[in-house]
C-alpha cells in the first residue's frame, strides 16, 4: 500500500498536464510533461516556434541555434497540493554554435502513507529531476537545430528509477513569410525504465507549429499569435493557442489555451523588461477545486 500510494503521488505531480478521463496516460516520469517558463505557460505552451530564452533547453533545443550572447533563466512554480518546481538554465553562443545547460526539478513533501487497514505508516516525499546539456547550431541566420542529452531521475518514497533521455528540435524565423516562425521538437526520447519489477515508457512528446508577428506601429506594440499541436505518448493530441501582446518592448500581456485537458485549459501572464532583465509571471486556474498554479520567472541577457 505504501508503494501504491507513492505511485499516486507521481500521477499527482503530472496532473496539471493530465488528459481528460478515459484516456490512458503513462505514470512514470510524469513530471517531464510539466512545462517550464512563466512566459511559455502563460501562452498555453505554444512556444516551440517562438521561444528565445533559456527555457528553450526544455521546449526546443533547436531554438538555441538562433540565440546570441549569454542568457540566464530561473523559474519558480507553486502549484496545488504543495507541488513545487524549480528550473534554471543558461545558454551561451560561440559563433554559429550555442551551448546550454539546464536543471528541472519537481518536489512534493510531507505526504502521508497508510496501510490497507488505515494505520499511519509515516511521511514520505516525491521528487523528479532532469539535468541536461544542450548543443545547437545555426544552419543559416534563419534556421537553427539542436539536441539535448539529459539524465532523468525520479524517487517515490524508497523506490527510484533513472536513465538517459534525448530531446531534438529545429526552429526557423522569418521563413516562408517575413514574420512567420516555425518550430518542431521531439522530447523525452529514451528506453523504458523500471520501478522494482514494473516497466514504463517515458512520456515521449512531439510538438510543432507556427507563430506570426503582427506589428502594431500606431500603438508602439507587436502581437505574437501562436498555434501549435502537441502529442504525448498514449494521450490524444492537444491544440495549443497563445497570444503575446508586447508593448514597446517593455511590457507583455499573455493569454493561452490548451485543448483536451481535464483540469486546466486557459492561462494568463504578464512580463516586464528593463534593459537586459526580464521578469515574467503566469497564472493557471484549475478546475475541480484544485486551486491555481503560479509561476515567477527571471531572465538575464548579456
């Protein structure tokens, strides 16, 4: 019973990206489905085609190939049931080559465990971490491609599993049309892993789509409209829509929508930029009295 309850914690940790009832979602490494970045989540995760910060190490390693300089990113996420997520990433360009490193961790502590008779067995915790190294290359000034190799590990009470996984991605900016961006990524490629005697597959994810930048010169603003599709192994395909209204490169107002989710569909966010520092916030309300999720992010560009 103690082990089974720990498995429920794992499902809970990935619940805010869980499919609607009746669909079969993989239980193991569900934390890998939790997106990173306050700006990305505010746009409904529709960012594979337009992301340009350290969060690209998670969403689309190919986007790093089009980045310049050095960037640092930090994100803190507070969600229901005291689920906490921390992300840190850094990227640096060396001409056409760009390197990146990232850490993504999810924790749940002070969980109660009981046996089949209802007797209290003690507290336990859950954590999932992914540490990755990303390499990217700009094929031209408009196309980038890249890959991430990461070590993933998950622990449920006294049980744990870990191994290597790979992410692949490509991004094109201003292709086909002057303000049209395209992107695609394949995330969490890896072999099956095992808890005790139970094997499970990683949540292989394929995502791609397009973003279009609409200039609004009379307002001193620009709007980014994004539409993407996302498919996670053993789940139905979701449609992701996002809007980022950027005012004079100083402030952003964001909105996102995800289809096919049971506990969440819309998201909102704000962003503020001053010189080389950008601060972002996102808010995701959950259904079924689960509360809400708050993310705060900071990006420093040099």
